[in-house]
């Protein structure tokens, strides 16, 4: 049964539902990429699919628009796969369970992937519409945007003729993004070997849960707790209280650009301090509930006894916890040109103990290149001082604001025509692929827009039906004006 069949625009939601039926998390995009290629072939449109699964589809201009400048419509086909603790779905193999109340769309117990599946659906609907007046169209669908913009990095742009790019990867209707932060991912390792657990030690699993999480670009300013950072603080404080403790495991998060909502650590403590440890965890649960009452009120810290064969030495544990406590997290500077905009931040998104030691990764963002580099230096200084190593990947440029833009004025006029409202020009702390396209295509002008999406990258993600309709009509109006 088609869940979205009664919603308008009908073609947009038909394509969105088809996209949601196939798994398409970052790094798992072959199936959805092939779906886009099949779509192009069915309509007889020229198409190119590269080795990493990026797809480019061309559609010739409609009658009367043959001499118009080409327009690039762009979105990414990968999504962040997040689910609730009780969700049995294998998101690497199964599609989503969509639901709607007619006003909002969501997926049961998982993220929706409206970021950025709804952009792909809107572009496919436009390509399939033979009655819409439009200039030559170049539809660009990139992969693995959510894990470092790998698709955009790999994309060959030499056969793209457009110098106007409408990116549909924004999440607030009426807000048109014209600048974004650059970013880089940092992979850190703190080496530590295992030692057997002593029979006299008491072993515990410590769990931090109930956090909201969210997008590390769009929601880092909301003060939400990072389970990875908070767990480091909890364990450091426990070590300080008990005088001795050994970490066997500490694990949380799957994506660097998602604020970690769950972490579980396993520790060994002196047997005669077990009751004190349990009392400490209960006390610290109250401390966290008080600190995060206004922004992450569901935070819960608890422990239960478990069995362990091995743990890291007290010395290695102390070194790791000192590093974790010292590492920065969250907003580091606010932008003075755009009040309320985060200028520089970092997010400790992924953490896990492996055989050789503790591995963890950051997403660093800044619209100021020198501040981005400063945060890289700061993380490296702390980790290397603790005996670890730091490597970089996915270093992408920011997108500088252009004061004079014909494209921007045309998009704003189209939105005014459809909504009766004035659009708002903003910069974003989130990462967008526009900066990479601008580097690859000389003279490219870009604007990013999109429908209302809330709580992206979380099981609470939801997409506004009415907003999708308005933004889709805005894109159509913009294309009609692009003679």
C-alpha cells in the first residue's frame, strides 16, 4: 500500500516513497543510484553514472527556452541512518516504514532521510513533467554527502554547462542559504593494550541514554548533550572519586556530523568500592538532569553489573580520560556578521574501543578557514600530548557570500510569487556541497533552499507536506522565469 498516495504534489511524494523503499545510507547508495539511472532511461533522458554512484541527468530545454542558460538542480541521495534502541530494522538492507497525518511525514522508529531524499524526489518530478516550461536542466545527484561530501569531491564537472546552481539541501522554508561553513573530519587514536580483569574487581556497564542528538551543523547551538563527551566526563569524575578504575570499552555514535545521543561504557572498579561507584552514578544522574533540564531533559545515566575478561590498565585509562575531559565540544565562536550564526564548532560524533586502543572522530566546522585550522591544532595538541595520533579527511571549503547575485534575486522573486512572503537570506553553519561546486565550476552562482524539515538525523525527523508543496511550486516558478 502506498502510504503517501493522497498527498500533493502527487508526483513528488510518489518518487519520495519509491526512494524510501530502498536502503540508502551513506556508503550504501548503489541501489538508489541505479533507481535514478533507471528513471532517466525510462524517460529517454541522457544520463551519466560514475564509479562512486553519482548520477547526472540532462533534459533539453522546453520550446521557447532553447537559448536560455542551463540551470543545475542538485541534491544528495544518501541519508543518515538512525533508529531507536528498540527498532529491529536493518537499515542497510531494508527500506523505511513511512507514516503521515496529512501535515507531516515521518518514518516509524528511524530517521526519514528527508535530508536529502525530498530534494531528489522534487527534481525527479520536474524532470518527468513535460508540460513545465524550463531552460536546459542538469540534475546532479551526489553520494555520501553526510560522511564528508565524498561524492561531490569525486564528481567530474567538466560536462556541466550550467552556471546557476539551485541546491535543495536546506531545511527551513523561506530561508535561502548563500554561504556555509567549511569542514574537516579528524580521526583520533589513543593506543592502549588490554590486561586481564582481576577476580577482586567489580565490573559494570554504564549507559548514557535519552538524549535528543541532532545535526551537528544545524543544532549544535541548542546546547544538547553529546553522549560521547558527557561519558568521558562521567568516567573521569568516577576515577577521581574512586582513585582507581579501568575502562574496558566506551562506545557511542555512528556519524561524525550527528550529536551523539547514546554511549555505553564498561569498566572495572575495586570490589570494595562497588557500592560507592553505584552511588556515584546515581548522584551524577541527578547532576546531569539538572544541568540539561532546559535542553535535553530526558538524559539518563545508569549502571548495572556485567562480566568482563579484560580492561585497559589504570595508567592507560587515566591517560584516555584526561584527554576526553580536555577535548572541546560544541560551539567555539559565534559569527558577528550574521547574528545568531555559529561561526566555529566541533562535534565528537563517533567513539569506540578497538583492540589497539580508543578510536574517536570529530566533525570540525568554521566559515573562517583559520579558525577551522585552529580547532584542528587544538585537538591534535591534546590527543598527541596524551600519546595519540590524529589524521584528517574530507577537508572541504566554505562557501563565501556573494553580494551581487542575479540567481538569488530570481529565486527570491519566485518564492514571493508562490508564498506571498519575502524570503530571508542567511548563512549556515551546516556543510553544503555548493562550496565544492563553486571551486570546480568557474563563475558558478549558487543558492540553497528546501522545505521545512525538523529534527533531521534523528528518529524524530519529520517533513512538512504543505511546505514541500510550496517549495516545489517555487522551483517550478523559478524555472519558468529562467528564459
